[in-house]
C-alpha cells in the first residue's frame, strides 16, 4: 500500500539536519518517493495520513541488543555483575528453548515498534526463532549467533556455534526482502580464545558478512586483557585481524585513546549502551573522546535484563546528558549529535545506506511523533525537544519498508493477545 | 465523589514496602477509607474503577521545581551555565508577567498530572498566579516566593521580595482545603547576603513556615563560598541559623561529609535533581553518601528549562542508575529506595504526613499505572519494573484529595484547548 503523510514537519537527518515544515511525504512501493509541500496532492490509491501537529523522522536504529532477554526483564537487579550473570541469568538461559526465544523476541519487537525503533542489531542463540519473529513482524534487523569457545586450536569446523552461525548466514542473510541481514559474533575476548576469534574472522570474510562483538565492557575485562595478552581488548582484536572486517563494537567503556586510533583506522563503529553500562555499574564510556577521534558512534539498549527496557529514547537522553554531567561540560554531545547517533550513524554502522534519514529514494523506515503533548510545548527547538523532553510513548506511528507496523497503540502485524498467552506459558515453565 | 478501585495491585510504600494483590481500595471524602480484598463490594454511590492489570501507588512528590519555566523549555541548551542563564533565561524572565506565569504553570501542571505527580514544591515569583493555577487544577503544592538580595543591612522590612513573601504566606498558607502550603525561599547563598538570609530565617520562624533553598549546586558556588566565607555553603547556612527551620535543600551536588553531619543534626532534607545536574553539567551529587549519613533524600525535577521536562519517572530512573555507574557499584540505590525518595521521603521533606503512602486514613493522593504494556512484561519484580522499565506515560489515572484530575489522556480540571490558546499568545509576546 502507498501512503501520503500530509502537511507535516520532517526532521530529515540529512547532512545539514534540515527540518522541513508543512510538507508532504509520499511513500510508494516501500520507498520515500517524494518530499515537498503539496507533493502528495495528486497521488491515487494511497492511504492518507494527517501529519499536522506531528513529526516525521527516521526510525531509530538500536545497534546492540539481545531481544529475547525481555523474558528476564526485572528478574535480577541491584546486584553485582557476577552474581547477576552466574546465579540468575545463565541458569534461566540454560533452560530456554526455541519457542521461548520466539515469543520473547516478539514481545521485544512490540516494545521496539511502540517506541519507534525500526531496526536492531542482535546477538543471541536460537537465531531461527529470532529471524522468524523479525520476518513476520516486519521490522528490520542485523542478526548474529553469539559464539563462545575458550578452547585453543586451529580447526573449529566441528564447533557447534560455528556451524549454526554459518548455517544461519546462508539461510537468512538478505531474507525477508532484504530486511534481515546476518553477521558473525564472537561474544567477547573473555569468552573466546584468540584462535576461535581468528577462525570466526576468517569465516566472516569467506561469507562476506560483518562482525558484532562486545568490547571492553568492564574494568575487569580491560585489566584481564592487559594481564593475559599484554594489550587492551581492542588492540588484541586488532592484532587478531577481527577489525579487518566491518565491525560494530558494543560498550567500549574502557577503550583508550590509542584503541580509538586503531578502531578509526579500521572503521570500527562504537555502540554506546549508556543505560546498561550505568545499571550494571560498568562505568561511563569515553564517548566525547571517541567522537573527537572521528569514530562512528551509535546507540544500543543492550538486553532488557540489564537496561531494563528496549526504549531508545531513554538511551538517547542518557547519551546526551551523562557526559555533560560526569565531565562537567554542558556543551558535550548536543541534542542533534545524539539524534544522529540513533539514526544515520546506526545505519552507517550496519552498512544500510538506504535507511537512517528521510530523503527521496530511501527505504521508508520512518516514525511519526505526536508533538501535541504538554511536555513538548512550547516548541522552541525540535532536536532538544526530542532528546531532552520526549518519551518513547510520543511515537504514534512506526513504518518499515513502507509498511505501517504500529499506529496509535495498535500493532498491525503482531497479535498482542497471542503473545500474552504464550508469554504466560513460557514464564510458567521457566520460572515456576 | 467517592471511588472504589476494584481488584487491583497496591504498592503501599509503607515501612515494609508491602505489595497487596487482588485488593480493593475505597476512597471516601478524599480519604483512603478502606483497603482489602472485597473491601469495596458494598459501598453505595461510588464511582467504580476497574483496577485489574493496573497498579495503585502513592502519587509522586516533586520536591524542587520552578513550574512556570515550562515557557522556556528547550529554549537554550547545550551551552555553559553563565551563557544559558545571563544571555538566554534571565532576559526572558525579565519580560514575564503574571498572566504568562499562570499559563506556564497550568502547562506544567498538565505535564505533572499526566505523569503521576500529585504534589510539587516550587520556588518562583508572581506566586499568586502559581497558587491560583494550583487551586483550580486540584494538585497539591508547597509554594514559595524565591528571594534574592545581595545588599548588606539588618532591616529588610522595605524589601519588595520580603513583603511579597510574607503577603503570600498570609494569603495562601493552608488555602485550597489545605492543598497549598507556603514556605520562605532564600534563593541561594550567592544571590542572598548573609544578613538577608538571617532576616528570611527570622521571618520564617515568626510565620511558622519552612524553608526551600538551592544548596551547593556547582563547584563554583562551593569554591566561592570557601573563598568568601571560609566555609562550605551548608556550613554557612548552618551558622546563619537557616537550618534551625525545617528546610529542603535542592541539588547538594558538592556537599561534604561534614556538611551531611550538620544537615542531619538539623533534619535538612536533600533534594536530588539528577537530570538538571547532569544536563547543566553541575555534576553528580553524593547521594549514596547522604543516604548512609542518614539524611532524608527526595527527588526534584528542577524547572523544565534545565531538565527539560517535569517527568519524575525520568529522575527516578537517573537517581537509581547514575550512582551505580559513576561509582561502579551496582548495589547502590535500589529500585525500592528510589521509589521511597519519590513518595514517602518527599512527603516527609514537605511535612505532609498524610500523603506519600497508601494506607487507611491517608489523603487519597494516588496514581494508577497500566501494567499491561509490553515493556512491563513479564512482571518479575514490581519495584524494578517501575524504576527501570516504566515511562511516565504508563500512568493512567492521577488523583489528589480523592478527586480524579487526570485519566486516560484527559484532564478533568484543566481546559487543554484554552491552555494551548493562551500559550500561543504568551509565546508570541515573549519570543517574537
């Protein structure tokens, strides 16, 4: 179906962060066909959407997530990382099956769509379940089977995760009309031996897919790396050749200025996950420094068990204010910069040049925000209002590939009652 | 009108943070008359509210605000404090009149009611306008005329702000069925001479009202105080006798352990304003230390020009995660502790023993939260869900003194279109 959004405001997120007023946006065959005042006056057979009092902007891109962990949302909080992970999270994850992962993913996708996320990068397991949920829900995603193996060796051809990863790439890369892309995901340097990381890098090269990795999330990871390898986690991955492949690196809490130079050289994108880093007490990533070093910085929520939601508006807000506060410099990371992290920078990180901004010819991955809320008035500055005042619930429409997936509280592709029904059954089995 | 909320979950915020399931809450004559399973089965002539899938909890108490500054929301951001204040905020504030303040206040009250705030403490000017808006909207507030005067002297009987302050106390303290209480407000140590602060303290004592003050908000205030008075801002106010009166102190970003002991001795409450402190780059207040020192800590949003909203859920979230992250200790400030700051601790700070918790005999200042949102599922832990996952928009009903002021997007006491109409006129005059 074609759509015309009439008489609206558009935050383009083009190179000049241009804002268009009183304009129409015409969407044809999943593409933003035309933008301009009265551009949508003559189109036939289109769904007309009144855009007055509303904003059209690019859909948000969540660059680091473990979506099925919605099942563990608020299951274990306010405790140290080791207790959290080993006593609470891992034991439940050991009991998960593909059915659990499917329903947990759909729940997470509902949350993401209702808060304006149109694309996410995920690393988990039972990836067929996640891909199926992405396919049926209509959202866009870069998916990867997280791999862990601390064995030494050179031949990992019999390694189960490696096999699953390769199968997943062959089956799903480019699927769902190109909405699903695949990546390889060495979990982290503390869960993967050097030779395993090299084997994954080699495989990624052969399959022609990018890399998604956790990098330097905690002081402990950083110090252990210095102790074991005599170098930082980033230098370790650089030397292993992982960064020779297009890479997104989540967290980067403890990266050094020297690491930034290595990452810049290889075009590694930094995924800032401020909510997770604060809540798990990992610390505050050196994001202003990373931006100064010329790195592409984007935003991720991480899983809902460490955030505890998948609401990009909250992470945008945090990304914009915590560096100001912790470094006592109010000019660090402006509202407009933050919006770029959550849109165009995310698209760049995931190699999706056709989304992340509102321009003719781009795929119609876009959202509408209701500007008529008391907390968005008066409207002195649109970018500030979106980052500092808005809530995720201000999103009133979410569209991917020109298809409306969420509008005014309703999910168009997901049966809410069915998800609730299965969720209850899943939780009974897992937790009772 | 009497109300019965049937078959609901209640977060009591009593001393044991008790949670009641499948219970009724009966509200009669503005008071929580009865709580218990089937307690509301036989009541006559009451408005029945279906509470299933919803939570009843105490209304949130915003202990530090300048509500009319909604007019300056997103007007000036991402700049240093001096430029922000002197080049942008003060020039507009100089042009404000009592009409502007009235409509700006109503806009702020709309935002507060829609996100579950039932009571706020405010410091501003044109206080009659603010009190009128509080009176007509039905919200509860402790109001004070902010006073500044850097003149020396001992007799401030001719001082305009002092006169207005006294008049305001005499006219409004206890007004609107007791929903309005008054306080005296020496703005800060850098805007008030020592003798002026002493005169305000003396007046507060005579009038029998408490104190609302900004305290040690920035490194500059702290260092200037050491330079000028040879002591910290808190020690300075202690020595001036201000703390001999019941005091709420906003910000406290730079208070020392010695300050905390002085404040504890006098029962001064600390108002944590994390969003404002981060966004204006003031820093991160030593809240875990203040709690350890036994101080009563509550939460404030500050004005919407430095936050940039009046959404207590965002400040609760920040209060709970920024200390974990900046001090790398995930056990600091649990979800339950945060909820106490925003409810019972706030009530204690403002001397309102009859609100802040859900118990029989208390005033019915309460809110309902819709638990059926995707981002609140599954429900493993109610306190965690409220602090780490919820949004302000999950509030579906706000009641003060037993009167519903907001429900499902509708304001019962405020004419939304009228506010919009006047707001447009006000902004035209102020900003064009």
